[in-house]
C-alpha cells in the first residue's frame, strides 16, 4: 500500500496510516516484543526475557530515532500530524483518520446486508462512507466491496468486512485483521456461500 517494502533501500513512497497503523505507529516492533516476552514465559527462559527487553530498548531508542529522522525528511508535516495523534507503544482505542475516505459498497436490496450496514453505522465508523452497491454498473459487483480510496486495490466479501471493521475501534480492528488472514477468510467465505449468502448479480437478492 505504501509502494515499497520494509527494506530500507526500497522504503515506502507513500505514508501508510490505514489498517493497524490507524492505532499504533510501530505495530511490527510491538508484535515482536510481545511474542518474545510470550516465548520467554512459555520457555521460562531468563535469556529470552533479556533478549525481549533488549529488543524493546533497541526499538524505542536507536530504531525510533533513525526512523523519525528519515520519515520527517520524507513526509514532513504529514508525518508530524500522524505522530502527534498516534503513538508508538500506546495504541489508540479509536482509529486515526486523515486523507481520502474509504467506501463500503453494500446492497440496499438485501436484508442481511442492510442489517450489517445498520450495525456498522451504529458504531460510528471513522473515515468510512457507506454506499449502496446499486449505484455501481450492473454486473460490476457481486459481493460487498471495500474501496480504500487511496489508490490501492479494493477487496470484496469477507475481506471487505475485515477492512471495514478497522474503522470502528481497536478490538474490532484486530478481529478484522484476523478475519483477513490467509486460509481464514477463504474458509469463512466458503461457509457463508454454503449458507446461501453467496455472490449475486446486482438487482437480485444480494449477499455479503
């Protein structure tokens, strides 16, 4: 989504503030630290505990300083505004939003879809616009669709729901991320299709 990779020589060309980055500025470092501390507890290893502590010290010290200088140089005001609202080690509960609004295309002619839309709207999603799927050309959409609005690819079906959940709060965002994991989303989509909530052509009874 950022147009690059985690490798410093091929850094992202666009600042990414969507997904889990709406809640925490360094999710990879936080995840690494938590996993290492968990391993230390399971293995009852003092050495592993020390290694976990060192990883946090390195991330909060040298890595944070280097990344801050680089990102300020590349993204300037956009980065400063983001970091003023989103911290490194203390996740937000409600999502951060800046820039383009994402759109969730969901059919108004489908009962379950309308109920899902009402459920999402009742939770005051931030940076997400609900749009009736019927506004799109007939045949161009067969499942609920999430368009991030930032030029990256849209996703349909279960993955669209997973992306929509990141606009609610941290708990739902983590649930949505888990829902979009490989194998998980395919399995859930298969179950929904088998339950009668499969894809439909616009104008018919629609599915999720």
